[in-house]
C-alpha cells in the first residue's frame, strides 16, 4: 500500500513539477527552476530525453564548488525521473554550496524542490513540516502548499491537509493539480467526518424473557390492556445502508431496516410486531479550532404491523402505525471527546385507532462527556407535543442517560435509563370511564457486549420498564433479560 501511494505521488510530481511551475511563474515557459540558469540547453534536453539530461546534469554539476545551481538543476532532473532520494542528496549539496550567493526567489525555489523531493520519497511528516513552513520556512508558494497538503493527508493530519488544500491561491495551479488537490481535500474531509463510503450491512438476533409481554412504553397495543402475561420472545433485525463518497463537506446517508418479534406464548403473540423503516439524510460538516460541527436534515418513514389476536385491535395481521418524520439538528464534537446536539423533529403519525392520528413535535438536547479513557456519559432531554386530529393529545418531556465503559478493546459495558412525563391535558373524550391526567413512563437497562471479531458482537442485557399513571389500570411494571448476537460490515463496494 505504501509503495503504491509513493508511485501515485511520483506520477503527480513527474507530471506537474517542471511544466506546472513554469506555467505558474512564466505562462508558456518551460525553463524549470534551475535548468536554464545551469545550462541553456538543458530544458530542451529534458523535454527530449530525460536519461540523457540526467547524464548531462551530472557532468555539469561536477565535484567542484560554485556549481550549486547545476546541482539544483540535477535535483530537478532526478525528481522528474522519480529518483527522489538522489534529488535530496543533490539538494543538500546545492544548499551547502550556495552560501550567500542566492537570491530570495532562488531560496524559495530550493525550498520547493526539497518539499517536492520529500513528498515524492514518502517522508510524509517531514514533507508536511517543510512544505507548509512548520520549520520556519514561511511564505511557501501554492505549489509547496499543494505538496504539503498531500503529505499532511498521507501523514494522517487531515486538518492540516484541509487547511493547506483549501486556499484560494491554489487556483493559480494547473488544472490537473487543482483537481487532485480537490480530491485529496475531499478525502481528508471524509476522514474527519467519519465517512464510510459504500454499503453497510447489519443483522442481529436476540432472545429473552419478558415478565409482562403485552406492555411497552410506546403502547404498541390498545391503551388500557389488562393482565400481565409473561413470555419468551425472539427477535430478528436487519439493516442495509448506503453512503456515497462525501461531496466536499456534505455527507449523504440512506438506510432501510426491518425488525420482527415472536412471542412464544398467548395472548402475547397478538402483539408480535413487524417493523419496517427507511431514512435519508444529508449532513454538512464544518471545522473549528477544537473540533467539528454538523448540520443534519433527515427524513424518516416507519410502518408497524401487529399479528393481531385477542390482545390486539384486530384478529389478524394489520397495520398498527405509520409515520413520516422530518428532523433538523446541529451537533458539535470536541477533539478528545465530548459532544453537544440540538434537534427539532416533526412527525405525522397514523394509527389503526383513528383518534390517535395527528402531528407530533419535539425539541431534544443531548450532551456527551468523555469522563476518562474508554468511559463516556451522555445526557438527553426533550420536550414533546402531540396534537391528535381527534380527542387525543398530550405534551410532556423526558430525561435520559447513557453510560458506556470500555475497559478492554473487546468489552463494552453500558447502562441506560429514561424517565418521561406525559400530560393528557385535553384528552378526556378519548378515555371512556376515567380521566387520564398524567403518566410517568420509565425504563432502565444494563448491557454487556463482547466483540467476537469479523463483525460479530455478542451481548447480554437485563432491565425493567413501567408506567405510573393516575389511572391505576394503566400502570404497569415489568422486567426482561436476554441475549443478543449482532453482525455488521461497512464500506462494502
């Protein structure tokens, strides 16, 4: 991989160094930097026969002092032939021989040749430092910034690459160099954004025990179910996503997923669910001195089917809920850990119970803190308002927390919990016999995940959930525990 990278860079340098610099400094010229000043016949010989030009350059450079311009010209020829290490040797001799007999422009030209040779030889860190002036060689040209930006990218300094390749002065470069600069800048931005171009495929399965299988915080079945049947449950899920290569600072995502649950007892099998969803999003990323930020616009579609039976609304498979959602939010990530997000979401939901059709609005805030190496804590707060087209409406809010700890590379421990407040301020016409005023749904869960390798992750979980309501029959509590196995592979071409 490293060798092929060097070859590709060498191709850039061989194609652009001599004639590209000449175009930038003297439109239509082809004298190079030092070729013509060493010997007027060298430029034509270089254009006709590089091997012969190298032999001629060696003769002109000679061993005696005072020929530093010819040694610099020989370095140019070495670069064009891809002999970057010999070019560095010749440049070292030229700089030592030059002494005070060098103009400001010649000093800049020597610096550019050193920058080019370091880049071509694959000495990325040294090339970045020299080409971008980090060793005190300030005032580098657009060409030096071009090579320095490429070297920064190869060295893993994506911020440095973006800064070097994003300047307006690069517009003076020849078209092929401008295009390759844009390509490297896009790749550097993609790495900073965490882009994973290609297909993402993920699948999983889980099995567990639920002590009150008819109840769930989102009320998948009819409100007011009674009884608390326990059941074992098996779940299967899968996701396929596609992410094209980032378009500069823009990143697109397309995802589709499917979920299926099976309760192995009746009447809990009435609420066996088939859940299908799809989404499309676009994010624009920006960089700041201590991190990065993004603005995201996302559309999502979801439909849920229940198998039906005595515990559900119908006796056979039916569409229980359908929703369309749009969200707009901003996120900020700090280098070294920590993040903040603010998001608005609007949703239209259509239920099998027509009274619960309507529009929902939410504003959510999230904060992530890096407490220590491998330890992070996330808080989330939201405010919600749901306006039904019938007699059903509510407003409320929620608080959530997520603690993740990764003591070893393959192990992750996580704790999560949420508490929610729901106020059914004007829904008296929806509930038959009692006035439902306030609900407090809650949930807590602990998880342990082990990375088996090759995309497989095994997990064990346990926790509880419930709801406290002023209407006693609507309150419930349950606990559940089980095992999961997940597989994922990203960047598939």
